[in-house]
């Protein structure tokens, strides 16, 4: 019985995210901040910490999906509270953006309002 408990504890400690040991295993997320709800100009870059989430069994933003846009809006006064954080260059194929409410817009998150390649969606024209 004692051996089983000891082995179980050793296995749990070695799993990313257990008891805080694995949080360093998640790489930071790097994105871009765009003004005017993702339709405006590029204001700069943003970096957000990522943490292991047991529910998803993957890394995700430590403070939730509102974190990237919140970082943009606190970093750049030109945002005026309305910047979106994007995972690439606005208008490029496969780019998605997160708004201040943590909602994802774009093909990466399967947002169908973006439309097929070449149509204009909430993050601008999508180029292949």
C-alpha cells in the first residue's frame, strides 16, 4: 500500500501542471495588438503567460481567454480599450483574434463569420 501511494505521488509530480511544477513547461503566447476591434492598425506585440489546464489537458492562458486583449489594452493607450489580440498578421490565412470578452474570431477558432478564403471577415480580408 505504501509503495503504491509513493509511486502514485511520483507519477503525479512528473505530470506537467500538477502542484504547480509543470506551469513552467508551457511556453509564452506571442501575439499582435490591433486597434479598432481588430480592424485597425497594428500597435505592437503582446506576450501572455500560458499555464497547464487539466480540463483541456493542454496549455492555455493562465487568466483565461480575456488575457491577451487585456494585455494589449493595458500596454497601448492608443487601444482606448478596444484592441484585439491576434495570433499573426492581420489579413493572413489562418489568423484569429481574441476580443476583450475573450471571444475568438477567425479561422483558427472555427469562426464561420470570417467566411471562405478571400472574403472579408471581422479581421479583414483573408489571404491564402
